[in-house]
C-alpha cells in the first residue's frame, strides 16, 4: 500500500495489512474478497448478520407474503434499503477500497462523504490508511448507523462518523471533497442525488454499481467518466 508522506507520519496503529495479512495479497476473485472482508468485520466486532436478520424478521411480521425487494420499503417508508440481500454484496470490499484510494489519493484534510454508507466500512479503512482525512457516512437505516458508530467508538476513530439521513428527502448535500455512491436505493432517489451533485464544483464523484452508472449514461451532463482499472463497476467523475 502506498501512503502519502503526510499520512504515513501520522499512522498511530498497525495498518489493516499488518493485522490482516490476507489484505496484502492481490486478489481478483470477488467471492474471496467478500469472504476476507466479512472475516475482518467479524473480528472487529460487527454484528451485521444478526442486525440484518432482525430487520428481515420485522418486515415479514408486517407482511409475510412479501419478498426481499419489498422488505426495505416496508420498513423505511417506501425507501429501498436492500434489507434481505447479502450485505457483503452491498459494501465495497477492503481490497477494492485499497485500489480505489490508491487511485484518488486523498490529501490530509480532505473530506469523503459516502451517500448510502451501510455499516461504514469506508470510515474504518480511512482510519487505518488515510488518518488525516475526515469521513461522513449517511445511511437511512438507524440500526446500521448505530452499529457502525459503536465500532467507530471502540476503535477510537478520529474525524470519522456515521449519521442517519434520508437521501430521498435532502435538498442540500453535506460538504465534501469526494462523494461516493453505490446504488443506495431506488432509481428515483439516486437520480435526485445525482441532480444535487450537478451543483458541486471542483469535487470528485466516485460511482460504484450499474444502477447509478446506467442512470448517468442516460444524462448527457455526465459523460462516460474515468474507469478505475481492476474495478469492474467503479467510475470517477470530476465535478
């Protein structure tokens, strides 16, 4: 892993690669990367499986005749929160975060905003590798935010936090230098956020996932973006 000199001088903990040697390996197989990331989350103390199963149970108690793509909207006032999907699919793996941030190389003081942040894995990664950045993760599901902030507190993360927020109802984006979106909800809600991002200037937008990227390709404002090598579905857009 390459560090900027400024970040490297301020590393006060062993890096993720020291704690989890598998991350030092170059791995292309998605299932293997997800398995490693899941093991790291468990070691850190996350209770993701239990929380997601509880959410699924609550949805089925409301309406037992529903399927997984209906559970999130049932629980969250019509918003698609992807309750019921394997949550490893819905988060960037630690390996992919290495590739992404080796490409964008945030500087000390830069702020990264994750729109639809799940359990805040990006904040943990930044804590180890780019400690002088700040991170804000916005996530609709309170249970996920509470769990992320519990782990953040245990790890003593600095300038990294998660907040509950409904991206379908905001009219202004939080300030940031980099924005990250990974198919966080319905096409309607993603389109609203993309329209808000059009007003940002001098920032970088990172897009992962086909739903978001396909929506952008229908809008001539965006162009094709810059595809990150070794990441099949991640593109950069300069705002």
